[in-house]
């Protein structure tokens, strides 16, 4: 599906930028990340089948920002922020192995990045069912990923 | 009214009109629903006013072109594109140009002379084009070329522009063989939207080929949109006349302003 970048930008960029601001807390970094999100979308425009791509863009934004946060030195400002930075810094085996291919898989609705799942559930407040719907996994699949995250020592509990 | 806070994404999707009816009704009953939607709508307007769609869509396209679509071309630096060989995506810096000649692509950025000392930035409020050349002596740095300066086949050049009040524009080159090459936008089907503000460097540097006598760079601007392919086609039609006499410039309709910079080729 070819993308009209300007039309997509007009419709979705404010949402993507708000997401990036929420995660990165810094306007310039958020603006850069927002552009990266649309570049990722363009990169896969021929695989795109979503009629309403807000979920996809939101999840790509989460992934892009998590990668930026991993190398960031910023200190947490709130409890949610503390959880977010803790998740961003986690380097579990799934993400080490799979993160590089996460966006490719996202477009084909294959299993998602554990860290992105964790942000949706623990920071955004999606239920397990909503998280599963968001990333195209079963609830048990999401639960299993989050168990793995907790087993690696992250102090997280189901919301 | 539900007491559980509805995730931001669902409010966003409500505002976008992308929620299924049942979910939309649930979201409407959530605490603070109206304020949250109103806040999103206000922020949408503010964001698009501060970061205009035309400008940022062009930046996104440019970034994409630089990072992905032409990545395969990076691996074949000798490939000829029209009259010039495209050698490197150079969105970041003119410094790269100087480095190319002796550093290669795999090593990273070599220490350079202070570029500010060597590059006179485009100034003023008129649309302008600039051509920079990597130091052909291989000692690093770049040199801004002026109209009529000499260059040789094999020299690596970087193009940049300043849009000033022009909203649309193309950068093309014509050479002594009468060949026309489009440099910006990346393809004739693109919208020729210019990025306003300061100097904008094109994402690629180019290696001059062995076309004889001259290389003329044209920055053709307009305040209104136009068909890039039609302009290129018209330039191709006039190329043989200009090839015979590079003192001439192309003859285009009144909506266009033309800035040119001609490099003389040393034999």
C-alpha cells in the first residue's frame, strides 16, 4: 500500500509526537523519534495493509523510543517513568535475539517485542487482553513474555 | 462512569474516529473523557502549526531516501547516475565529502579541519544553490566552488540549497554532452517541496564524470507547485542549445526563477 506521507503526517503525526514526548520527555528528541517512526512506516509501505494504522504507529513509536531510552542517561521523574526506564534497560534474550527484526515482524503480525508489550501493559495500563489484541498475540503469549521479564528481576506486577 | 483510566491510545483512536462502536461507547463513559479528547484536538492544531505537514513530510521523505531506498546504491559507488556518479548518502555533513577521497565508507568520520573555517554558508533571503568540493589534494576539508571555478572528472561535489521564500524547486545539472540529471527531488514523480529555513544539504555527494567542458547546476524555484517531470523534459529539449553555449540559461515559464552555477571542466 503506497503511503501519502503528507496525508499520514497530517492525520497521525500529532499522536505519534505525543507518544514520543511522553516517553522521551524532551521535545527535540521526540521530534527526531517521530520522524524515525514515519521513516519506518515508509520503509515497509508495500507491506502495509492496515486500514486504520494508529495502533501500528503507536507501537512503532513505543519501540523507537525504547531504543532511544536504552542509551539515554535521563533520570526517572515519576513512578511510570521509573518503570519505563527499567523496561527500556532490560536486555533479555528475546530482545537481544529478536529486537532487530521486531518491526519486520510487527508488519506481519508475528510475535512482538517483550519490552514493547511491557510498556503497553505496565505503563499505558492496557489489560492483558488489550495488550494481546494490540500486538497480535494470545493472552497466554503475552503473559508468558511478561513472566520472563519479571523472572529477570524487574519489579513489575500485573495491572 | 468507569474508574479505571482508559489508556491514551484509546482516547487517541476515539479522536481519530478509528474505534469500533462498542469500544467508543466505553471510552465515552470514562472519567475525564471530554477533557482528554479536547486536549488532543487542541494539541493536534498546535503541533501541525508548529511542525507543518508539508515541511516535515518532505524531511521524512528525504530521510527515508537517504537511509533506505538508496542504500543499495551506496554499495556501488561507481554507478553513474546521468552525468554524475552518486557516491554517498551525506545527509549529515559536508565533512563526509572530504573524508570520502581517502577514508572510505567503512572507517567512520575522520578528523577534519574546522568546516566553519572553510565553508561560507549561504546568506541572504534569495533562493540560492551552493556546490562544495572535497579537497582534491586529499588533505581533508571542503571548498565552496564559485561560478566559473574549475573542477576535474573524479572530483566529489556536494550540493545544497536555500529556499528563502520559494516553496517548490528542483535541482538539476546539465553537462557538456547535453545530459540532464535530476538531483532534487529524488525522482520526477515527487512533489518538489523545498525545506524552508537555512541551508539544506542534499543527502548525496556526487563524483563528476568525464563529460567535457562544463557542468551547470540549476536551482529552479517556484512559489507554486509544478510537475517535475515536465520541467526536466523541457530542460532536456533545450540541452543541446545550452551545451553549445553554456553562457545561456534555460528558458522557462514566468513562474520559475532560475539560479545557476557553472563549473568548468579541466581536460
